[in-house]
C-alpha cells in the first residue's frame, strides 16, 4: 500500500498509512492492485482544457462503446447515487469480495 503522499482519488479508498498494519495484523492480504491517476488540467477563462490527445482518445472510446456522458441531476440525487453504485460494482472483476 502506498500513495499516502498524494491526495485521495474519486471512488478510491484512502486511509492513513498505519491502517496497513491493522489490516495485515487481522490476517487480510492484498487481492489485487488498484491504480489511480491524476491529470493536471489547464483553466482558460474558467474553462477546463484537456490535452488534445486525451480528447481524441476519449472521443474514440465514446464512439466504440456507445458511451454517453451527462451531468448529474441533483433533483434525483438518490437515483443518481444508485446508478453510480451499480456501474461501480459491475465494473469490478471477480475477486471473491464485493464493493457493495
């Protein structure tokens, strides 16, 4: 376990470094590697500009996989959270555990 010198990432667990010894002392061990990435974004007049390559790759992925992005509807917050949880849980490989 590492990455304690950086900020937490969306949907990634983040605990103090000392938690590793507690988890291992309880008899648990690593089931898989999880990676989180950061991307520095430039803001031009308040608009976030992604690097051109990121936009090209994202466009290709959206077209191939028929992915649609939309804003979260805060008036339907509970439904949105349920949808996000469903997508998140379905994206995990079978490891014998569950993220539910």
